[in-house]
C-alpha cells in the first residue's frame, strides 16, 4: 500500500439521504482497511435509524452540535466530541440546530463509500429517488433501516 495525499480540492463530493459526503480516503487507497469522509448535515437532517452488518463507524464533530441515537438513547455531541457506533448497533444522528453541522467520519473496514456512491446516483435522478430502490441499495451493503 502506498502513502496517499488527498487535496481538499480533489476530493469527490456525493449527496444522498439529505447528506453531503466529501470522500477523503476510500478502500482502494487504504487497502480496504477504512473509509474516511466529511459529512455535512443541514438543519433538521440526518439518516433514519439503522445498523451496519459490516462496518464500525466513528464520528468526530468538527462544527456544530449533533444529536446521536445510540441503542435507544439520545446523546448530544459538540464540536471536538467523538462518538463510536460498533457494527450491529442501531444508531442515527440528526442536526437539531439552525446551522449545518460537519463531522469527520471513519468506517472500518471500507465499503461504506460504495454504498454512498450508489445511493447518490439514485438521489441524483431528475424526479428524485425511488425510495424502495434506495432502501434496496442499503440492504445490498448490509445497512438496515429500523424503527427507532
């Protein structure tokens, strides 16, 4: 595996589920060990509660305050805080503030980026996403949306 340097101006940006993902490192660059990206969540935004079969996920809050649901309990995380969501555990986050939030997110092993890239293509359709198709993409990658 070779060292990697990603300039912010060269990072790929994707949009899905109301989130913006700026991909910093993908599995091809990390030997499949992890994926790293910055996620921007608009006010009121955040994914539905879900669990991952394959990845552990951790979040470092860069800007703003983020509400996290972790195994049925809501916690508040501020800039500088870190949250870890192990695979198999139901979690979500949302932005309950009036300004966008930014988080550095890592998922290990890699693969989550492929889900987000595929979902972004579904969300980019001119008539908007086919929600059952978006859910099927998540299932394909071992991501399961659940009731809170």
